[in-house]
C-alpha cells in the first residue's frame, strides 16, 4: 500500500506536552493515527445537545407508575434531581 506523508512543525515551548507525549510513544505514527481518529469520531456539541434534548423530552413525557393500592401518591412534575442534573450538563456543553 502506498504511503502518504504529512509533515508538521512543533514549537518547543508551546508544544512541549505534545513533544513529550510523542517521544514516549513506541510507535509514533500509530499513536498519532489513533489520536486523530479518536478526535474525528468524538461527538460534537450539536450531537450532545440533540441527545440531551431527547433525554429532556423523555423526562418531561414520562409517566409515573405507582401501585394501584396508592393512586393518590403519584408524584407531580419533573424529578427535581434529574432536571438539575440536566441543567448542569446543558451549561457545561453550551446548550
């Protein structure tokens, strides 16, 4: 298989962490390839936001199930802990 080569330059001060990491890799090419593939495949903020919207919708439309012997004890509204947790996640990911 033919190889394609890319060359890039690192700043010895600004990129010292990257240089140390690269120097510690037994197979630099494989490490760079794996890091780039992981970066490419990670979900975007839009992906995370869409998934969180789905979760919020599921929480908002969930029906509480209680034993028939206690129909007057059905909780009302959204679960407070779930809503607070969802709001924290939205803030973290810019939703």
